[in-house]
């Protein structure tokens, strides 16, 4: 957890430093981050958070100093670990996220963002223990 918080602090400080530079009409770069995911509607199951990552590219068009539009192309891994009595399983999911955001810059380094983020599931895997457990439930 300490490594995660330290990584988050470094990313935020880097983003603030980048924002402090002069105004550019077109900005682009790399985004890298961590995420945590789980399933919430599993009754009688012990579900735990699973740490994943997000990585990709961003492009921002900022025709005037106060307003911009950004489009990102990101890969994001998600999933969960859960157990029930003697059974356990891992779910791993991979998504392509395409956030499209309108940005209004209030002052240096701070903006208000609004937009949409379509996500597309591109891969998934479930551990074998869950498959056999579901098969037993069907019999």
C-alpha cells in the first residue's frame, strides 16, 4: 500500500509540473496508473480487491487557454478474487477505455472535466476452480 501511495504522489506531482508549463494548442503523452476493482453484488461470497494497471496515450486539443478537449486510448486491467467455503476463484478482465473529456481550466494546474468513457472488454479469464464449482451447482 505504501508503494501504491508513493507511486500516486509521484504521478500527481509530475502531472502538476507538466500543467505548470506554458499554454500549448496540442498536447499528447503517456498515461500510466494503478486501479483497484472488485465485484459487489456477490451474496455469501468473500470478495477482495484486485490491483491492476492502466496505460495508454492521451491527446489534448486546447485552442484557447481556458478550454480543451482530450481523447485517451487506454488499456485497463481489472478483476477480483473471491472465495466461498472451500472454493476460490480469480477473475481477470482487460478493457480498452476511450475517455472523451471536455475541460475547463479554472487556474494553473486545476481543471473541471466532463465527458464519456466507452469501454470494450477485450479479454477475460476465470480460474478453473470456479468453473468446476458452477458445473457442480448445475448438476
